[in-house]
C-alpha cells in the first residue's frame, strides 16, 4: 500500500500517540513500527491492523497519506 508512512505519521500525531504506544496496541516491536513509518509501503494485512487501531477503514487510513 503506497504512502503508508505518511498515514502512520499523521495518524499518530492526530491521536497523540507514540510509535511505542502503537507497537504495544498491535503487539509488535517498536523497531517494526519505526521501519513502517520510514518506508513508503506496507502489506494489506498490516495496513488493516494499523487502521483498526485508529478506528479507521483502510480507505480512510490510505486517504490520510494522500492528503
């Protein structure tokens, strides 16, 4: 999924959440979240999980990265 890095960064800022908090909510390492936040793409399953943490549909989450 393109532009997931921007979607992650913007969503974290809007939620007032850190990468560590996101990692904890997802049961993943901070290192993995940092990697996602610094590269342009992620697979659909990961995007679905991240969007769910923020209470968003995948399409809404992706749209954030396209703004």
